[in-house]
C-alpha cells in the first residue's frame, strides 16, 4: 500500500483552519468579535502549542496568498482571519451588496438538501454564486454525486427581510435557517 508523503504546507493550512475557524484556544490565542487574530500571537501560539508543526511568517504569507480568499490579512498585515467555515460565533463585516443579480445560485448535494433544506451545520451564512458553473464547482468540493444547483430569487429574499452581502467575488446571505422553500428552485 502506498503511503501519502507528508505535506507540511497542507498540514499547516489545516492547523491554521482549525485555529481560526473552530478552536483558537489550541494556540492559546484570542480572536476579536470578527474573527481576526494578531499574526505575531498566532505564529507564536502555533509554534509553542504544536510539537511537530512550526510556522514562519513567509509560510503564513504563502498559505494566505494561495487560499483563494479562505484566509485574509488586514491592510496592515498585522492580523489574519478565516473568511468562512466557522463553528465558533463571530460577527461578519462584509458590506451589504448593491448590484445584486435577480437570481443567485448554490450548489449542493440533493440528498442533503432533501433531508436538511438550505442550511449549514453550524452557520447562519451561506455563500452564493453569480453563475451556475461556479455553483456546480463549489458543490463538487463536498460531494461528487447527486449534486444539484439551487436558484434563489434575490428580490423575494430581500422583500422578506434577508440581507445579501458581498464577499470577495461572491455573495453571502444571512438568516438561511429562515429561507422558505418557495424562494428556492432546483436546477437539475
């Protein structure tokens, strides 16, 4: 049986995600209410609290630059945050969207959608795509079978009080646990 070669960068990325999305206490750091962590405290905490994984600033820079927006630095490069996937409570600071298309898309697994609806396990935010292709690509990150694209009528969502925000190149909607089924269409 072939064993997988250890990939330090992959391991550091997963460790960083664990700290910034789920358990900052592992590195003995505090996140602010928006999920930002001081870079020096983070690097120090990661290095002191892992016996095997050590990180330097240039490795952190590489992880952020290749993360497709999953991790970002503040403008001064003194703080870092994960932009999504949190299971810890954070506030978000995305600007409210202005030019919203009439329809936004979400790729998911049909079995999951039939069982749970449009929800995420530990979040009240969901990332929506401008195109069907982007939604399909996002759904394949999680499942390779039984994928569908959901169409969300943004005008009706906004009329019902949902807020839509922009995040990098996509849109984010809050209050997903309250989206009524008639606002969602399924594209197969």
